[in-house]
């Protein structure tokens, strides 16, 4: 269809929008792998921390907790490999790929825009600034409540796994230093458990904000993590 064939109202709406390719395929794939792994780890981790008191049938034919632990360890290893590959993509991907791995604490402009976003999300202002990728508040929250806790969970998870398989395992050789920092093994278990709740709280906030962003802001969010493109409106309709 030629431009002349587009009705005036439709052409006006089309001209008020622009697309930007923000999230590359590896970033989107990492996002959905994380979603699957975190869900699996949270469910299986809950039962590892609070085991079933009993299971039906003879003990000799039951390996339910063993399967739960296996699923937990497998999801954790997938999560760890995905995180390593995602860190690699920080250096070879586009500029948006590295945003959640740092916070520019030294930038006055960052904190000014961060405060503007706080006012927007707390309904103190209806003016949302337009960003191609994450706004300063989401960058700050994702770094503190997701990137750092996720790294912490991988390190403590491998340390606990290495303790179980033995001190001569490669897991313990690489991550056994965690037990030198922590007073005891139980403390590591406790911090690992608390880390799970930090990430789950972040996930709930993340889903709420993504839906809210699609409704009240000038940016698309949910569809962007499928297509990679972010739709932005030049002005409110």
C-alpha cells in the first residue's frame, strides 16, 4: 500500500511511532531461559528446604526427592551456563546488552532521571521520559535485585553442590572459598534461600512494571522481549 493510499488519521498515528531494535536474539533467549530456570529452581528449592514428610508406596521404589534435587541441580547448571554466555554477550553485543550489568553511580544526569522515574512510577507525575532501552530506575533495580543476586545464587549454589559431591570435586575447588567467608554451611544455605526470595520479589515487580509500562507509558515492553523491537510513541494519543 502506498503512502497516498493510507487514510490521513492512520498515517498520522503511524508517523507518531518509531521502532528501535533493542534486544538481540541472544538477550531474548537468555531472558526466557532465566524465566524457565528460576521457576524450576524456586519450586524444587522450596521442597529441598521443606522436604515432603512422606510419600506413598514402599521406600525402595521411591526416589521423589532425588528427582526433585536432580531437577534443581540441572536447572542451576543451565542457569550458570546461560549467565556465562550472557556475560560474553556484554562485550560483543550492542550497547543495550550491557546495561543491566552496571549502574553509573557517578552520573548526575542518571540520578536526575532516576528521580523522575520514581515520581512517574509512584503516580506523582504523568510524564514519562522516552528511552530506547531500560530507564534509569529499571536499570538500577535490575542490577541490584537481579544481576547481583543471580550471580550470588550461582556461586553459593555451586558451593553447596560441591560440598555435597566432595572436596575433591571441581565445584568445591572453584567455589569452596565461600565456606571460608561464611561462618558455616548452614549460613550459606540460609543466604541461598534468602537470595531466592529476593529474585522472586524482583520477578513480581518486574511483571507488574512490564504490564504497567505497556499500558501507561510511551513504550512497548512485553512484545519487545519477543520481537526485539521496542515501539515508542512520539507523543501521547
